[in-house]
């Protein structure tokens, strides 16, 4: 028998009518002769509401207690769906994180799944019971309740699919699938039939709204096909799969943009061993994630270093960089928050030359100046002036043949 894991997000279980709709969908899958494990999010808005309540209860709510509180959102929906399925005549049972033996580390609010003792889940599946697991939650070795970070139910679902050796993990959400670009920015964006794990991981700015990125890492590691699809219609969504599974032959699969980065340049840095370490160690110690880094060629024993950090961390990064610049005898620190990053992503790039040239020519044709360039095996990113970000996405989308046919 086929084992299908179905995960429904917050909007799909937003009220009792929608939960009923979920129950029907699950029942239909079961009636088609599949075993089904369901993973649920909390009702839309509930997790936010609980966080607000906690902030009213204490200025800095204790992290352990916060997780005890947040886990109730998923406890509610799991119980409701299980009762509903039972009243429809199906064998169903809810399970909380600890009952499904989702073991995590002790990082409250952002815990990582270490293992899932699938034993009890499998026992129920063997009896063809529909198991409804509360997503987003687990427990640490001391038995404390933990939560997996916002959007964590996706990771619960993929991890449970891996642990139970499911045939597919379906993620039901409020969008139809993964698009070639953000449809709000690029009206000609279209839904992809398939996308690889690596492309998805690179599409963080697009994909992260749809799937918790951590779940994609899990899916890749255990080779779990993930089907992202809408809970509001029956259409096929997007399959997130490994590279050899008969993909659409696209060189570029998507164009993403990110306006949340800022640029920092340290000028005339002495070109000596250890300098980059001196610059970036204090930044990483402050927990700031540096994305793109460029170091120019040396001139007169000095070089310029430019990098990007999240806008939210810009002020702190400038302060740290100024201190470091003084210590190492660099000239000055310049910053710019009016930047946007556009990226083209595609595994097809691995065996296609000229993608970068097409990208640069396309931007040049619209007079868009490139400030920084970064590449990886399957991604080329350009930092440009922020105000051209949307235009850049649209012209690149067209240039790489991604536009939907009218
Ligand atoms: N309820 C949690 C959240 O809102 C987890 C999830 O929905 O995936 O982030
Ligand atoms: Mg989500």
C-alpha cells in the first residue's frame, strides 16, 4: 500500500469549515487505497496570537514556557481533525510531538529534529489508522516540549515522511505551487511542474514563503519527493525532487529577488594574511549572516572589501566594521541600504555556458548597473540599485524564456 503524508498549513485549517474540507480531502486519499499520515499547522493567526499573549504575560517570556504555549495551536487542530474523521466513520488518532516521538535538540523556539522513533506511528499505520500529528513540535531528551521555528510544520511533515518511509509528502498550502518568480512582481511568472531540492534551497527568497527551508534540506537528505499544492483546488502543484527524476529541461528555473540586504564596503584594507578573518570574525560572532563577499585585486598593498548583510543588521555591522577598520588600518567604511539582489537559479546552468553573459546583457539593455556579482554552481546573483529590482526580475524572466504563454 502507498503511504501518503499530507501536511495542511494554517490557512487550510483556519476555521471549522476548512478543517472539514481537510477531513474530506484526507478521507478521499484514504478511500483511494492509501494509508495517510496528516500533519497539521495551527489555525491561521493562532501562533501569532499566542506570541502576543505571552508578551502580555511577561516582558521576556521564558523560552521553555513559550514553547509549551505555542505547541497548543497544533494540539487544537490535530484533535479537531481526528474527531471529525472518526465521526465520518474512519479510524483516526491524533498524536502530539512527543507521542509521535519527534526528538529534537534543546533550542527552544528553533529546535532541530534529531530523530523520530517511528515505531508507534508505524504500528498505527499498519492497522490502517489515519494518524493526525501536531506539526511544529517535538520534545528534547529531558522531555521538554520544543517548537521548530516559524513554518516548522513543513519540517515535521518531511521528517515524518522520511521516518515512515512514505511514498510522497504533500504540502497543502494557499498557493498553487512554486513559481518561476514572485507573481506579485512578475505577472508572467508561471507554476513549475518540478524543481530540484538544490534549486529550492537557492530560492530561499521565493520558496521560503511556501516551505520552511529546513524542510527542503531534510527532503534532500532522505530523498523524499515533496508535492507543494493548493488545498483549495485539485490541481497538481510543484514536485520538489532530486535532479535525475525526469525534470523539465530548463536552463534557468527561476528568478528571485531580495530587497532585504544592505552593502558594506571597507576601503583600503591592508592586503595581508589574516585580514579577512579579522573583519568577518566579529561580524559572525555577533550572529550576523554575511551573504555575498567580494575582495578587489590589490593595489599598492591595499584592497577593498565589499559584502552584504541583512538590512536589519546593517547598523550593527557598520559599527563593528568601523571598529575593525580602525584596528587594521583600513581607510573608511561605506554603507548602502538602497540595493536589491536579483538571482537566476537553475541546475541546467551546470552544463550550459553563457548564462552569466545573457544575464549581464539583459540588465545592460535596460541600463541597470551591476554593483556586485556572486555565483555558485547553480545560481548567479547581481546586486543592483534597489529601485530597479522589479524591472530586473521581469526582463530576466523574459530573457530566460520563462514567461507564461498567453
Ligand atoms: N504554527 C506555526 C507557525 O505559524 C508552524 C507552522 O504553521 O508551520 O509558524
Ligand atoms: Mg507555512
